[in-house]
C-alpha cells in the first residue's frame, strides 16, 4: 500500500503525464498548418492552437505549483509561474524546466498575452511560432517527463 504522503506525488505525476498527452495532441494538430501559411482561416486556427498549447502547459505548471510551491498571484503571476519552473526549491522539488526552456516558452506566453488582450495576429510571427512549436515542445516535454519521473522517485522515498 502506498504511504499517505506519497499519494499526492503519484497523483501529480499521473496528472502531469495526462496533460503531456493533451499537449502532444495540440502540437500534432498544429503541424498541418505549417503547409498553408497566410490563409485567413489558417491564421486564426494557428492562433487558437498556439493559445491552447501554452494554456495547457501553464495548466501543468499551475498543478505543480499548487502541490509543491504556491501559485504566484498578481499582474505578473503568469510570467512568475513560468519563471518559477526553473527554480529548485530545496527539500521540496528540483527545477522543473531549464532556463533555456523557460526562455523558449516565454515566447509562447508573450504570444498568448498579445492574442488574448490585444488580438494581434501577425502572420509572420505566427508562422515562426508554428515552426518553433514542435522543437520547443520536444524539449519541454522531455524535461516535464523527467520531472514526473522524479516525482515517482520522491514518492518512493516517502514509502
């Protein structure tokens, strides 16, 4: 039987892996848009998928911080949440993401902010982000998967 203190860690790892699958599907859905740049419907579809991508990633970050850190509040809360993913919290958790991955993902956060608040849709910028999406997600996914594995090891230490 699993120790009570390890259950939340195992649940978090399972939830994180589930969210990784959702993000995988979003990134996969965006790939066909690379071959049809410039069409108005493609621009809107691209914006929606890029928004969904970062929103789902942020959902995973919020879940981690809810369980193991504390979700930042305030006007810069979303940026602080992302930056906190590169922080190691001694005796609580290792860094979730590298500084390089945080920097890369900050471009998607910035896009989401402009899209939602200013409704800026620059086709060239969207095309660049779409091209960066697969490689950016590949790096972030590997680091998030390693973090989920780390949660399992942390749970084993509690048993």
